[in-house]
């Protein structure tokens, strides 16, 4: 059996893919989800063991108090786990090592026959998409001033409710009867999120420029100074 594990926004989810040794029949699906797992690698390893135990628990429908852990099934599932697929996060990688090397933590032998750890190709591809911007000084400067830097329009709008309202007002005036834009959606937690601000900055550059000119001419605070510096760079 292979476990595909990911932790995001206070949830730990595990999918599985299993194969019968005799007939090579396969089964795949969701193994389980838990909320608010303990932080760190040990918390992820402990959460994995909890999900495996829950999957091996028999309980009466609508009567969660009447449940019974099937110990043989629980141990069997732990024994047949041969591979875990995770992203490149340090705690995910260390949690996989803890699962097969219990000496690293006081959790016991969770998956004694775990042999392989696969890093998700999609997360590796994210690095390939992100790093070429840094190879060219000009492109890197453009990306910083437009999307990544805290002084960029995308980040200023992302962290200000007032600026998002102004952007929406300008968008409604310029895009009468058409779809308006209220945010560039430039959250920094993942590079995939920057697909939207990149596309929206290109399609709505006139709206962003009008917003930055308005801020530069009407504001004297930090946002006004940042807008003046950005307008100077654009011009």
C-alpha cells in the first residue's frame, strides 16, 4: 500500500493506493482526514497513525461511542505500507523518516516496512517554474516590482481592504457591463497562486495604473510614497 499525504490549513489528509499480492487487484481512495494535527514532524507522524487506526475501527452508524478497533487490521495496514508520497516540506519528509525509524521519536513502529519516500512531482515542478525568473536580472526586477515585493501593487492590494475597494470601483467604471476585478489574489504561500496576479496584472494594467496614480496624488502616507516610487519606475 502507498500513502499520499498532505497537510494544509489545519487539516491532514491521506489517500491510499493498494494492490492485492495474489491477484494484483487494485484499490484507491481517501483513507482519512483529521483536523488540527499536532505541529511538527512528530505531529504529522502521529496523525498518520491516528488515521490508520480510524480506518481500522468498526463502529455503529450514528453511534460513534460503539466503536471497536480491529487490531489485526490496524497492524496489517501498517505492515503493508511500502511507500509514502509527500511534498518537499521538511516536516513531511522528517515525518516519513520517523514512521520507519521509531528511534527518532517516541511513537513506536508505525510503518515498519516503509521502504520508499516519493516527493510529489507537482511540487518539484513549482520550483522549476519559480526559479527562472531569478536567472534574468531584468525579469527578476519586473517580477519584484509588479508581484513579489511588499511595495508592488499586487501585495499592496492583497493586504488592504481599502485598496481592494478602490480597485473594484475603478474596475466597474472602466469595465461597464463586463466582468470586474476586486483583487489580484497575490497570496504568497504558494507560487501557483501567482498565476492569477500575473494574468490579472496584464489584463487590467490600466486599472492598476489608475489606482497607483490616484494613491500617489492623494496620499502622503507609506502607500502614497510607494505608489510614487512605482509610478516613477513605470514611466
